[in-house]
C-alpha cells in the first residue's frame, strides 16, 4: 500500500474509537428477570412428561446393537 492511498482518521474518529475501547461489557437484560423469563425447573414439568423422559433414558441405557459403544 503506498502513502497516497492511506487515509488518516480525523480527531473525532479517534475520540470515538477511544470511547468505544473503554466500554465495559455487561448483560443485555436486567438481572432481575421475572419468573416468566426464567428456565423451567423440574418442579414446573408435567409429571407425565417427566415419566416419559425417564422411560426414554432407560431405553437408551439398555440399547444394544450396531453403533453401540462398549
């Protein structure tokens, strides 16, 4: 790149870059999330769904055949 094709940032550009470099990162939302925003817990699940989940886990644990790791 030769000298003629280079550009020099203005003082305003340098000031904005300096300001941007000092910005602290943080959460996008408030830390006081309401109960509706939080992830569901085990107590929030339907018992029938939890039972089906446990059955699927047991079936997977007892799986035999090709592709099964010892």
